[in-house]
């Protein structure tokens, strides 16, 4: 999509500590990804990831979803803010909001998410416990394009981890998250070198 000479512009959306955001920042600083982060936006003013973004010299913006009377009005304001930065891709990194169809359509082909399961298995929440309960032998994470259907867009890349006999949802989640931190930058790099 972009040549090695030009850098893709990313806007990252977070809701919490932003550990996947941090892994993307690190990959960019090591020149593993030819991109720049134009802004980090959180729907939660107290998100720890906003501080991490500021410390990395990235514009960090809080857009509190509670200040809006509907999902539609928040998504409209969010899209307006994102568009100010003219991103090539919008990266959901622990952004805990279900997005409206209009928002998703606006960024069709440019909106990425990371989900803690091997999609199409275990869409939605509690993926680790559900994988254990189903007796899965492997679990993992998927980076995918976002479509209007929850956790349903085309998968770009996946990372797998074994499910151990003594795993709890917490121990499995930790192993999956460790994989996410290398998977998300790798998937972005793959997109940018197509």
C-alpha cells in the first residue's frame, strides 16, 4: 500500500493501558514498521495509555463517550476527530466500544482490530474461558479488518498458543497477550509492504 519511502499515518484507539499500542510504538521506533502515529484517542479520560502516548511524543486525545447521548453521536464525533489526522489506517488496540455500522463503513478497508481468539472461533467476550470450556488444544489471537458484524472481518494474521491442562482464563490470557504484542506490529507491517 505504501512505498518504503513514505510512512503510513496511523490513528490508534484505546480504552485502557494500551499495551498493544505500546508494542506498535516500539516497532515503529525500531523502524520495523514504516509508519507514524498521528494520534492516540481514548474514549476514557483516565486511560493509562494516554500517558504512554504523551511520553512517546504522540498527540493523546480523550473523547469521553459518556458525554454523548447516543452511540451514533459519539461515533460521529470520533470520526470527525480521526479524520482531522488523515490516517491511512485506524488501529483498534483495546478499544472497548462496539462501533456503529456507519462508522465502520466510513473506514472500510482501513479499520483494524486485534481479537483474543482464533477467529472465526469465539467472537465477543470471555474468549479464554470459552476456549478452555470447549476443550480446545490451541487458542490465540487474530488481527482482522473490522466490518459491521462483530469480530467478523477478514483475518490478516493469527498467532497460536497451546492450551495447557492446568490453564485458567487468566494464565491463558497472559500467554495470548504476549503473542498479541508481536502479532499486531507484524500484521501492520504485512499490510504496509503489500
